[in-house]
């Protein structure tokens, strides 16, 4: 540790430049990770909003409705199935027509159909659910907004592709800048490295100080950027509560595990710290190895 600190003090400007690059990179990568998880959670929420609505015939029997509901449930494609009875449909109708008494007088619960509102686990399952129930006994009409679903799938795929490309670009540029900075530090110690080589030092021995310096700076930059990110999370959590008050939670799957991304919580902060740490190690190791390999 003392050797690392001494080496860093001997090249203060290069150390500051490398730390600045790492700090900005890790701060952006942490914020990008949070943004990606938040967008993914929001997309998961939005993708499940389109639903299939099954309207039954006026004279449909309860047994027929239960059979349709059971059929959908057994398909494994529905995340939620809500039954709306005739009386509930009439209550909803009264709310929409409360300013028009004439329409209320002309309608009763007996002439309104019962229905099922079906939320799919994936938007791709909506057409399959619709086709599954169309020909079942007692079903009068099946509705789902196919154009909206198709446009939503296209939009979400483009957003995911754009964020992946931006993340890859950020990592590539960070490695280039840090490799250049490390190469400059190596050039300043050229005579010392030549002497070590003449004395029989191995390539691994020559690389070790530069790798340790890069990793050390990366960990310090990770810690500082994490403090800033936590502060921003606390601020954003307060600000965004007014905009997302109607959405109780947003979640996504990360490495096969559920992760709540809204409201912001300690688990999201820890996961962000883990990702930025791994990102830091990847950048510093690749950059330092690339720089030393070029020289050696």
C-alpha cells in the first residue's frame, strides 16, 4: 500500500487525470445502470398494461364463464384475471353516464354482459390468449389493441438496444482514455523499467505496480462516485414520488432475481455499488494490461 501511495504522489497530475476519468466514468455508469433498471422496470409495467377483454353473451351461464377463466388460467400466460359481473359493469356504466340521466334510464344490469379482464405475463402472449378464448362457449367478443401492443414491443426493443450500445460506448472510451493515461505514466518510468528488465525482472513484476495503482484508483473512484449516487438517489426519490404516485412499485429481473427499482431502496443502491465495482475492475485491469503489453 505504501509503495502504491508513494508512486501516486510522484506523479500527481497523471494520478489526478486517471482518478478524474475513472470517477466520471463510474459515476455515469452507476447513473446509467440506475436509469436502465428504472426504464426496464417502467417498460415491464407498461408492457403489461394492454389487456385482453372477453365479453360474454348476455345469456351465458356461470359454468361457461368459469370454464373460460379456468382455460386461461391453465394456459400459464395470464398474470391476472379479473371477473367483472353484470352488476359491476352496470356500476361502471353509471359512472360514465352520470351526466346523462336518459341513458341511465334506458339501461339495466340485465342487458350488460359480464366480462373477464386479462393481463398477460408478456405482451407477446396477448394474441395467443385472444385466439384461445374466441371459439369457447359463451364468448361473444374478444378485444385487445393489437396495433398498440405491436408498437409498444417495437419501442421497447429499440430503447433496450440504444441503452446497450451507449453502455458499450462508455466502457470503450473509458478504456481508451485510461490506457493512454497509464501509457504516459509508463513512459515517465521508462528508465526505471529498463533497469529492472536488465536485472532480470519478469513481465509480471513490471506490470504489478501499474495494475495495483489502476485498481486502487478504481476502488477509490468507486467509493466516491457511490456516495454521490446515493445522494442523488435520495434526492430523486423525493422528486419522483409526485410523478409516480399512481405506480406502487416497479421491478425487473436481474440475473434471474427480482429487483425493486421504484421506490428506490437499499438493495438497488447495493446492486449499483456491485455493478460499478465490477465495471471499475474491468476497466482498470483491461487498461493497465493493454498499456503494459504495448510497452513490454
